[in-house]
C-alpha cells in the first residue's frame, strides 16, 4: 500500500485516537473564532462611527418607540376630535330640548289662560241665565186662585172697571205664554222690536187679537 494512502486511512479511521481532536481542542477553537468575529464587528462599528456613517443595524427599540409615539399621538388626536364633535352634538340636542320645553310651557300657559277665561264666562253666564225649569217653576205655573174663573165688576167707577176672564185662558196656555215671555226676556230679545206679539211672542197677529190675551 502506498504510504500516502495509508496515512489518509489512519487520519480518518475512528479507531485511531491520535487523529481525532479532543473536546477541549474544539471548544478552544470555537471560542477563539467567536472572539475574533466580535472583535471584527466592534472594529467595523467604530470605524463607521468615526467616519460619520450610519450604523449597520439600527436599534429596533428606537424604531418601535417612534412608531408607538406616532400611534399614540394619532389616537389622541382622533379621540379629541370625536370628543369635540360629541360635545357639539350634545350642546345642540340640549338647546333643542330647552326650546321644546319652553314651547310646551308657553302652550300650557296659553291653554290655562283660555280655560280660565272660558270658566269665567261660563260662570258669568250661569249667574245671568236662570235654568228654564226654574223659570217655569217660579213664574210660569199659576196658582190655584189664578186658574179659577172669576169676574170682577166695579160699576161705581167706570175708569177702574176691569173684567179679567180666565174662562178660555186655561193653565196650559198660561204656562206656554209665560215660558215664552220669560225665555225671551232672559235671552235679551226684544219682542216688540221684531214685530212680534208682546204677549205670546208670535207673528201674524196684533196684540189685541192675541189668543192668549187676558
């Protein structure tokens, strides 16, 4: 076997302990490479800073903080605008509610005034106008002495002679006559001014020809 080939076999043969590096050797090599890389990075950063060049890798924390500040400022601005808009809307609604309350109060006051006037007029009218039943009861119903038939003659003095006859003037006619007369008087109607009979209040005949004439 060739000497070089035999040397290669011995180097890669696992049974040959002399050709395998120990763990301590590998660890030392790895630490040396890491230290060399760190030193190279720091040297590069120092050179860039001395030459006023930006850093190769900007700090992620600074970027995140900047974005956070921008988001917070934007949120505060939008919140303030929304709060201002809501405040304006609330003020406008409050003004409308106040106006509606004032209108309702004024309408209620006007209604109370009109109602008070109506009640006063009704009270005055009730004091003036006597119920028809009370009129008939007080004035229209004749007494027994008025319904009886009688004649009163005074022959000594012809000027004082007066004959009052109730033969054809019965009780129903008297009630009708007095009811019409008193009703028209209470209502403020002038019978004579309208060419009506003074006694019965009807047209079509003169006073002397009234069927209810005494």
